[in-house]
C-alpha cells in the first residue's frame, strides 16, 4: 500500500448548478444547490484514499459549523487526521462554485487554510520521512508550501507540487519538487512566461520535471529525453470540478509503477471523476480505473 502525506487546503464547497454563467449584474435562477466537501488538499487526500493509498492529511480547520462535518467526511474515507489543526476564532475554508455545461467558476475564501504554517509541517516531519510521496498545492501560504518542499526533499521523499492557484515561484523551490503538475496557464505563470507560448517549449524551460495536464487531451510529461503524450479518455462530462485533484492523487498513488504508467492511470482516473457532480462525487476506485483502461485497450 502506497503511503502518502497530503499537505493542503480543506474547504466546504457551496455548489450551484445553472443553465449558464451569470454576466456581471445578472441574477439567475439556479437549477440545483448542494454543499459538498472540497479543498484541493482534502480532495487529493480523498481521491488517493479511494485509489487504495494510506493517506495522512496535514491541514487546518476553523471552529465554525463546517469544521466537524469536514473532519468527519475525511475520517470516513479512512484518512489519518492527527495533523489537521483546529484554529480558534477562524472560519473553515469555503469555495463558491457555479457549474454549467460541464465547466465551472470558483471563488475560494481560505479561512483556516491561510493559518496553516511551516510549524505544522515541521511537526509532521517524521510522518513525511516515512511516506512514499508527498502532495502539496497552493491554496495554503507560500511559506508552508516551501517548508513542505524542503522537508520532503531533505528526507529524500518525492514531492509532487500541484501549482494551483498558480503564481510565480523561485527556481530554487521548483528544483526541490520531483514533479510539478500544472496546466499550460499555470506553467506560464510559474515561469513568468507568455501563456500563449507553445506548452512544449515551456516544459523544456522548466527547472524540474513537468507533468502537464491538458484536460480532455490528456497529459504531456518528460523526465529525460523527448516529451511524451498520454491521450485522454472519452467520457460524458458532467462536472470538471476535482478532475485535477484526482489526476494528482492518482499520479502519486501509482508513481511507484513508473511515470508513464502513473500518468496513464491518472488520466483515466481524472476522466472518471468528471462523470458525476461534485469535486469528490466521481472520484473512482481502482476497479473503475482498471475497467476504463481495459475498455480503452480493447
């Protein structure tokens, strides 16, 4: 069983489904509303647990009404929460999500996620040292991202940095990551480059190995030598929320099988994740991934 540590955000997602996205100043009647558990860190932890990993979460929750529900949902997936802090006099993270036509628009309020500090990471140092891989995203303070990269690197544990939401990062930080997993816009932002530049050129300029996600087109990756392309899997998209989180989780879970296999399985898992509503609604189990791979192969 792969042992993963996920350092990242935990949110309550407030989801509205509508016929189309509202224009500025426009009021719409939505078709459906639901509250679902999210946050990029929490989502990646859940996706990895469903794919069979032993998952330990490093994160923070507030003292509001959402906190216990968020905690209970993670625990129900079998995720270890020893290093999830409770922050007094602070709200838990929230995300307001509008879904239309299989696409989404999202506004995130960090809440307690903004209070996750390097000290929380240092307190989990022994846990990280025993991990097979570490996942970290950027819905937490940058100094905490840096601490995660440094601790994992110092412990010789591969760390996957999902640079979302993206902003420029020092080259030194990127070099600490075993892989970064941006889309084209995020990679351009990291490198302070023109987002219209060919993504293959951007990948070659990056100071560390890149696994670049391309939505329905699949993913591109490179460790040494030429770039390689993994095609996407054809499914009926319902909600793309959480697809990137599922991809990152699967990449970490299957990394021990080699990067090409891990990317292929990550693309399959991400494709399955968009077939149901909600960030976690479609996150698959191993049998579902195997079935999709078998259908594609046949």
